C-alpha cells in the first residue's frame, strides 16, 4: 500500500457486508470527500484524519425501506425519516401513499426537500392520501381522479415511482375494485 494514501475517515474493523461487490468479512472502509475510496484489510490509522472503531459492528451500504409513511405531522402514520435513519442504516426511503394529488406538493416541499435522506414515493390514487387508520380516502369515488393524478405524476416524475391503492375489507366504506381500476387507468 502506498504511504501517500490519506483519507478523511476510516471505519475500521467492522464486518463489511456488500453483496454487490461480493464482500463479507472484517475490513476497513476508507472515505474521502463523502465517498468510499477503498475497502481493504488493516489500513494503518495514520492514513486517516479520523478513525471510527467498528469492531463487533456490521458495516453495509445504505439500506432501502420500501414501505414507510413519511408525511409526519400530516397523518396518523407519519414518521420523520431523518430522525431514525442514522439508527436504522436506511438511507433511501419509499413513502407508500401518504400523500395524494392534493397534498403531494406539500409532501415534496416540507418532507422530501427538507430531508437529508433520499425519499421516493408511491402517490395515493385518492387525492386525499392516507389520512388515518380507516380506508375513508376511497369513500367518495370522485377522490380517485385520474386526470388530476396524471398531472401531478407528470410534474413529479423524479420522485414518484408508483401508485398506491389500499385495499381490504376493513375500514369505513367498501369501495370494491374502483380504486384499483382507477390506478390502472
């Protein structure tokens, strides 16, 4: 190893699990400029400005939470992703229909744009989003407004990865397959 190597941070001695690069073992992870510079065994401590001892810990690329409700302060289910990301290892989140066409601009401005973690979203077929425990967002069939939804999706293609339909027999009303058919449309 070259004596001229120098890193901002080395995470030392942790069990590195990185399936994409076929790594699973005790390694050091060197970071420079906020990016992984090197994964190797036993990097000398003098090669870094800061050394973090990860002995006995798992070190892995950021995890993805594929089903979360992140519109905190707006609905019953909402959590603040930034406040728990550092404890969970989740660096990318996918909100599962918390917002619909009416509230999506606020979701983007006050949640996504303010967040330190990456957030994507399934937009709810109901323009109301998910307001609470019951399935009341589908009680009014007009809430599944396909032209409105289409416009909001087109304006937010960088963020929206799918359409959420909450189906089940529980809840305030039984909308049948109407919400699903509207989402397919």
